[in-house]
C-alpha cells in the first residue's frame, strides 16, 4: 500500500480532506492506467496475505476447539475478544473494544501532532517525510492538519464579518508581492534588456501546453524531438524555464492567471469556487478575443468544465468532440482547422495528450487501435548525463517513443498554419506543463535536468533571441498582454509574473508540488517541504554567508505562507 500510494497514485491523488470529494468516474478510469506501475510481486504478496487472513479466520471460528484456542492466545484476558465465550458479557466486550479503538487512534493522532509541531530535520525532502510516515501516518497527519486549520481560522476570524476577510485578503496579496520584491533585491541581479517587438494589429494567440516534456529530451544528442529543438534554436526562448507545479491543471492555472496554486493540492480540489480574472477573460472582455480550449479528455477531469469558463474560455473542445486520448497529430491538425475559420482575433489554448503516462506496450497498442498511430521505443543514443534513479533505460526509451509523435504533431501544425496564412498574424507559445515523473536525482545537475522545461515563443516577424535567464508559467500571461497592448501595457495587480520584455525582469521561479517547494534564480536554489516548514538552500557559487542563507530560507517560507493565504482567501479578482 505504501509503495502503490506514494510512488504511483499520490502523483495524481492525495487522500486528504476535500480532495476525495472530487473523485469521479472519469478520474478513476484515468487512474486504472497506472495500475501496472505497481510491481506484480506486490500484488501477489497482497493477495497471499489477504487469503491467509481469510483462511486463518475460518480455521479459528469453525474448526479449533477451546484447548487449541488457549494454546493460540495463551491468556484468559485475550479471550475477552472471543465472542463465543459465553462467560464474558457482550456489553463488557464492546466497551473494551471501544476503549482500545479510542486509545489507539488518540495515540496515532498524538504522534501526528507531535511530528507536525516538531518535524524531523530531514523532512525538507518530501520523500524522507513520506518514507517515515507511511500511508496511515499520512492519514493522521492530514486529520490533525485539518483540525488545526479549522481551529486557527476560528480563532482568527471568530464571528467577524465578510468585510474583515476581504481586508485580510488584500493584505495577503500585497505581502506576497512584497516578498517577491525582497527576493529580487536580495538577488541583486540585472535582467537582460530586449526591445518589445512591434505588432501593428491585434495578433491571434495560440498556446500549446506540452505534456511531460522536460528540457533534457531536447538536450539529448540526437534528440527525439528535432522539430521542437529547431523551433527553440530559431525563435525567442529563455535559458531556464520552470513550471510552477507538478500537475497539468496547475500549469494551466499559473499560465493563464499568473499565480501559483496552493502548496498541497491541485487548483481544482480546493479553489474551483474562487473568482478569477485571468488572461482569456481579459482578452475577451477588453479586446473582444474569441477564446478556445482544446484537449482530448473529459472536460469534467480536473473540473475543467467549471474552471475553464471561469478563466474566460467560451469554446470548449473536449470528449466527445474528440475521442478519449486522441493523438496529438490529429487534435493539433483539427484545432488549426477550427481556428482558421475565425475572423475575429482568437486566443486558443491547446493541451497535448500523447506523451501522457503511462508509457508502455498497452498504450502503444491503444494508440495503434484507437488512433491508427504506430509508435515504438526510441532507438537512438542516450546522452550519458541523462541518469535515472527511478526508471530503467528500457522505460526511458519507451517514454521517448511517444515524444516522436508529439514532435511530428507540432511540425504538421506549423505547416498547416503556414498554408492557411496564419503565421503572419499569430503569436505562438510552446512550453511544458511539469516534470516527467520518475526521472530525477539528488545532485544539482540531475535536479536541473528533471525540472527545467522547454519554452519557445514564435512571432510573426521571426525574432531569434534568448531574452531572459530564468522564467516560469506565471510569466506567460503578462508577456502575452504586453505584446498585445504594446506601449499601453499595464501590469495587472493580481498577477505575480512579469512580461519577459520588462527591463526589470526578476529572473526567478517558484514551484509548489504536493507539499514539495522550490525557489530558484541564477545563483541559488532553495528546496523544502511546505507541510513540515523545513527548507534548505543550495548556493551554486559557494559564496553565500550564513546570514544570507537564512534570509533566503525565511523569504521562501514567507512566500509559501502568503501566497497560500491569498488563494485560499479567494484573492485573484483584480481591479473592480
């Protein structure tokens, strides 16, 4: 259970309060694809144990006599649990069981409370915390955390009016931006200046969010994605682009709304009732853009049927318009057909699927049978620096086989847009949603390979440049607005990201992933555990003093707290 939950399913589902209520048939159907990731021997062991328990129970209740029963228990006191012992009163037995149950659970909850208040030092790494707690420890920690949060809210707010909450909300948002400013000042780095490209009319905008495609795929020589690499080499990019979370829906949220999800769960689990002022709605309301969202999955998955309209999407293309898990080649091509018919400027968001896990023979067969798509394991050379801790070379090659199809999809999409004359008036952004699960390492080089992602922006005038050093999803919406508004661009007060063309660009990135947190700029890397409130700083240049290191740790922890409070307080409405 520990292995299955923490190594596989916790990537998509955290058994905490509020999240389990979001589980639906579509989600469970998606989860079953990952059953194969649990080794078969664990299933066998589990079955053997369950059969053993069942057989032992039958033997005890049906076949053993009292003499053998005494040999088994060796104590008359334990016979209190024997429901056949007529000398013991049933009421007394029930009381004993209740007392045992209460004390066991109080002990477990007390342990969780103690570890929550006094976490182990190694728990800045979420993997260490998980290894120590296990499934049941995690459950009791969630229970204690839930009770503690409710008590804290009650003590803070009491019977206060809603107006007080709104005032606190604005304070949290302001504090978040103040912390970001302090980080930029402490880093003391000048951003690279690049002139804003001039666009004579309102452009169309197409964003392609790639699935599980980290930068190390493109750095492999030869790369399995030569077309995407050529786009990055010949257009606008940044040196190090980072996601802001580890889940697809959170990538959409951060890119469109220029804010981070909360530290512990997907945006759809806790904040689908929030009010938002995001890029699609801004473009629709202020500039009369028609907005589109394309994805070959159920719109109910991640509650996109609720969130997408709130973020400003008018036209949703999901299942059954597409087949479930329809391949990127046909979906990308169809999206171009739909958009080519529009006269008004459009903002379109295209979410890929083909490279989504699992990556195995069954998914090869699925793509061949359902999509008519022939896929196979990547047979090229693997770069030596691509070291894997959790997956084998065979699994890596299987995974890379799927990337070949997505690369071809991008090439066909661009060719079709060129044939339709769409490249002359369309801004195109391509970037990855999150790290590839299962790939990684502890040393800095392996960590960077795991988290750095491809990013490319293609303009009608074919500008070629590397314009900044470090950026992330939250910078996408401000950059697009800056290109559309040109000299009239106004930074939105509820956006934490910056336009890549701003002269004072911060060159920093912040990521929240199911309790795991990291902050990075050109010189430092701070990683930690939001639940345990423990962090560690890594100085790339080995020049940082202890005081400076502690200052960074304090700022990252403050940024986690203030940004979490902001989104929990429904604070992303923007100007009234």
